[in-house]
């Protein structure tokens, strides 16, 4: 029996409740602990203004490049499980509101997927500095299908509301 093929994926991480930096760090460790998965590269932590609902605390955001043997739907389920274990209840949370943890599958091996509950690449990543700034740090040359290179996308958004929390 051969091993499952390993794919590269990119995950966006964010939190603005219950010690957000610690939430993101724990989520990165949980990603690295998933079966058949390891974190290849991670960004620094960034403090970013909220998006959507503006009257809420600043977010701590990051991005990770992972190698995984998990299929896209299985990876999404694992991300949602990490969120649940951190205390997030998606059914009760306000859309774009405060959250203890938010994990988004941004890219899965350059694929374009539209399945129930899963759209890859993430449909709004090209609009969001809090995603693009950390992603550009670790994957500037990544090409997002239908959108272009991450570095070019990052150059087109207003990143003035995102700052590295620790210098490189």
C-alpha cells in the first residue's frame, strides 16, 4: 500500500479573543500535529485592524505553509476541529465578529475547488491585507488561481492597518 500523496497548502490564522497571540501559536502547533501534516514555514504574527465588523479588538494574524497527506475536505474538517477545541462555535459567532480562533484554507496545492462548505482558493483572500501581508512573507511567489501572485495582490491592498508584532 503506498502512502497518500503529500500536498502543499496555505492556512490563514487569526484571533482577537482570549490571548490572541497564544491562540495563534497553539493553532500553529496543532497544525503541525495533524496526522500526515507538518508546518513547513510560518509567518511572524501581525496585529491587524478588524475587517467587516469594525467595533471589536484588533486581530493577531499569521499564515502557514503546510505539507499534508490530508485531502482538502479532510484538512478543512481538521481546521474546524482545531477551532472547536480552542472554543470557537461557528454557529453562534457573528459573521466577521470577534473570534477566539479562525483558520482558513487559503490554497491547496494550486487547486481550484468549489465543494459544499469549501472554496479554494479562499474567495476573498485577494481583498484582505490581514491575509495577504503574512502570506506574502512566506509565499510571495505563490500564484493564486484566477487572481495572480501573492506579492502582487499584497501590493494592491491597503496594508497600513497591519504591522508585525515582532521584527524579523
